[in-house]
């Protein structure tokens, strides 16, 4: 942030707005394509010999166009809208329980993590399946068996789908299905 100070009438506003800000804005607008520039306000080049090191600029005039006690520099300059887009892209989220970074997962990243964490162990992979409410348990288990599933997770127990007693314990609309347990090796 740059602040220009001095006695009243010494040309602070002229220097800040008509020279420094005008040049910063002019250079910023020149970075856009000719098509975009036609929609933006053009500022005249300041009457100076040389200006160096002026970045794109935002200037806040002394008058407050927004009559609200909740106005901030961000709301007045409308930079808040851009910051709302920026923060989610550069932010890093962490789990409040374990402190590990939360990041997007892909099938490859999950497989890599399982291979790393469970090398040499037997792993059982499960997932939720929604079961229509009027489905008969035996027909559903027969369907699962035809699809190659061997077990379901019912009431915190692994139950084989090819055993008749599994049907008796089934009453809910969701069950956790499991595939074959397999040892985790790099070749799997």
C-alpha cells in the first residue's frame, strides 16, 4: 500500500490520481486484448518524462460513495469478489481430528495409499448399496452372488450371501457390500 502525505494544496491528489494511478491503470489496461480494451475506460498518459516500477493500481478516492458502516476497502474496490475466487484455489484444508491435509482423491491416489499403508496385509473393500424397500432378501442376495459378491456387512458382521441365515438378519434399506478379501501386493 502506498500513502501520499503532505500539506493541504500541495498536489497530493494530483500526483496520486492523475499521475501515479493513471499510469498504473493505463499499463494494466494495456495487458488486455484489444477486444477487451474497448469496454474499459481509457486513461490518458500522464505528462511526465519517465515512470518506472508502477504496478497495476487500485485507488480509493477521498469521497465515500457507499454510505454504510460495513464498507471496507475490499467492498469499495470490489476486490472481495476476486478474493472469494482466489482463496479456495490456494487454500489448504486440514482435518480437525487427525491434522492431515484434506486433498482431492483419485482412484490412483487411493490405490497408492492402500498399497503404502496396507502392504502385506489382507484388505476387505466395502461400499454402500441402496436396496429398494420391497426387495426380498433372498432375491437380493442371489443377485449379489450372480454379480460376484461373496459377503455383506450386516450389523457389524460379515455374512456370506450364499448362506440362507444371512437373509434372516436383513431388514434395512442399506447394506455394505464387500468384495473378495485380497492380500495387498504391488502386483495386485
